[in-house]
C-alpha cells in the first residue's frame, strides 16, 4: 500500500479493493451511529490553497470522526507562501507538526513536490488540472454501492463523462481508476476545446478500457449506467480561451435528457460544485429530488472513503472494529429533506 496518496497511478486494483472494504467498515461511524477514537492524539494539517467546500470539510470531518484533531490553512494570503516560502520548506515545517497532511494547490505537480520533502503521509486534494484521487475513490465507491443496490455488475458497466474533461481533474483520476476494472466502457462528451487529454485516452485504452468519444449529447444513451457530469472550469481558462469560449451546442444534463435518452436505472453523478446559473451548461436543478440523482449520496460517501484513506495510510484500519461505541446524541433518520429511501 502507498505511503502518500498523490495520484491513482500509485494504486493497484488490490489497494483500491482494500480501501473500498475499509470504507464499508467506516459506514456506521460516518452515518453517526458509532464513535471511534482510534486516531486520538493525531493531528491533520489541512492545507487548501485553492477554493474548496466539500473536500476540505469532509477531510476535516473524516479525521475528526476517527478521533484526531485538525489544523486548517486556507488561501495563500494567510500562509507563509505569500512571503515567498517554497513548497519544500512549507512541507518540512508542516511535517514537524502533523501526522498526515492534505493539500490542494492550483499548480499541477505541486502536491507531489510537497510530498517529496516528507515521510509524513500526504494526500493530494487536487493539484490544478492534474488529479483528485480521493474524489475518484469516492466516485468509485458510489458507483459500486449504487450498482449493488440495483443488482448490477461492474463488469462491462458503461459510464458517460460529460462537461469539462480537459481541466476536470476528477475525471482524469476516475478514468484511470476505471481502467483498472476493465472491461468497462466510457463515453466522453465535451465541448470543443475541453476534451479529455489524448495521452489519457491512449493510456486507459491500452489498459483495456473501451473509450468512445461523441461530440454532443444528441442521440441514444440508453445503455449508459452512470452519467458523470462536470462543471466547466472557467477559472483555469487562459485569457484567450475565455474570450473565444462560446458553446454552440447544449451540454446541460437535465430531466428531459435523462427521460428521453437514458434508461430509468441510469444514475447521475457530479463531483460538485455544480454551477446552477442558467447559462452554465451544467447539471440542471430540474433533477432535484429525483432518485436517479446520486450527487448527495456521493458527497456523503466522501466521509467513509476519506476515513478509509486516513486509516490505511496511518495503519490503524485493523483497530477500528475493536474501538466502537454507540453515539449518544440525536441523529435524524435522513439528513436531507428529499433524500431517496431505498
Ligand atoms: N470539486 C471538484 C474539484 O475540486 C470539481 C470542481 O471544482 O468542479 O476538482
């Protein structure tokens, strides 16, 4: 098993299966039925140099639910990087304070550079347009869990990825992960200029993933099991791209698309945030409350999966079962008002 989690490249299929099993064991804790203190005394450094809500809070929550405590830094303004400190120096300093470090940074490769200066486990929470491996793990956990509920097999499953496949680091990690579970099919639909990088398509195809590229969401998608939508990452556009960017086709996934082109058991995923402004070409809010919409089940799954990552990197996964107590406080049966009841 890896000593850092920087990219899906460092994981074997056995590693992923192990993380999935540990995540399933974490469910009673993540769902607030049980408490563990297995990481009592441990400290996490949660360093976010780029915008985040769910990744930052869910890593924080996951570590806290294992009994550890968390130090947070957000943005460059309040960190010493604003004074010109190098990634190497910051890494060595943080490693002296913390037992694990989660880092998000706008530059591709920066988290790997950070990890090269320390033996304390480092988790890449997103390095620019590079990768977001913990998101891919929770996406895969979600697919597996939804398929189990539906009685479907992962073998030969068909995933449609749509939206910004060029800058979307979650799809970069996810397509690599899915290639370890070939045979599987992936169909890619992206606006012109935002296509999945060719080197990734070549690589996963070589590993046995069946990859098709389509130009639009027109036509039949009735054999798709998962529609994985992503936000257009305008913050990563060059000035030239922003100026010339104009969508000539509709890339919005809405109820009419799901009803007319997909099948009734197709689930909808999104790494979130979705851009809910009308002109955004993102996942439409008209699917809210629809049981096919798995986006909040997916965000909930971030907790057990991130707990599993910490427990595995810090080598306490075998202690969890021995260390459980009941939760004494009130927990509602459903956390959302329109959560599906399966
Ligand atoms: N939250 C995801 C990420 O950090 C997706 C996004 O920002 O659109 O990559």
